[in-house]
C-alpha cells in the first residue's frame, strides 16, 4: 500500500488513538530545540488491533492510501501524502487545533484514505477490531489546509520539501 493520495474527494481518516503526546517529538526538537518529555505511550494490544484493522482494510480493497504518523505527527503525515501524490492536497480538521494534536507522535495510529462509498466498510472493520476511527478530512485538488493554522498548497509543499537540503547546504 502506498501513501500517496489517489483521488480527489477521498475521505481522510485517522485509524487509532487521538492521544496528544509531544514528548521526544520532532516538533520539540526542531521548533523548541529540545528533546524532552515522556515518550509516547505504547500499548501492544492496541498496536496489534490497529495492524489487524489496517491490514484487513487493505486486503479487502477498502483503503486507497496509508501512512503512519510516527515522525512529525498528523500534520507531517498529511503533508507527505500530498507531496507523494500527483498534485493532490487535503482539507482537514482535527479534534483540537493545538500543536500536540498536529505534531504529536503517538504510537498506534495510521492515516488512511478511502472512497466515500467505502467509509462504512472501514468503520465496520474498525469496530470489529476495537480500533477508533476518526474522519479528519478530504483529499482536495491541490489546496492543503489543516484548520487552525496550516494553509498552503501541493506545489508549495513540494517546493519546501525539495528545497530543504539545498537550503540547508547554503547555511553551512
């Protein structure tokens, strides 16, 4: 299963928990120049259930794309999914507009996209495996927005991604 967005209009869902754990995150390291806080909680049963749900959804053809949130959290995972896609973006709204919801690196969660007509199938799979599912957005034609502070587009994301290393090299 690849991580790139496939179709405009697909639903974007978070499969797994909505914990907001910033301890040891890239956000703290890059923005606040610190590596501190408690590491994200790890529950092996929760992880097993998540993997079972996602694998089932992939094998049954319900999921169009999947990406973990382990490095940089939900905001970075969505940006990476857009960067990998052919000009597609996202419009998302999380349960909380704070940095911990956007950039927290909690374990046991994966972002997936599904065709709108497959949402009930995904919900059924998640219910069968006791895994939380939260619809957080929709794949767009190129705009990229996470309500509460992030607004750009696919082209700007690609430009920032591809220019990161050259820009860093200039500073040395």
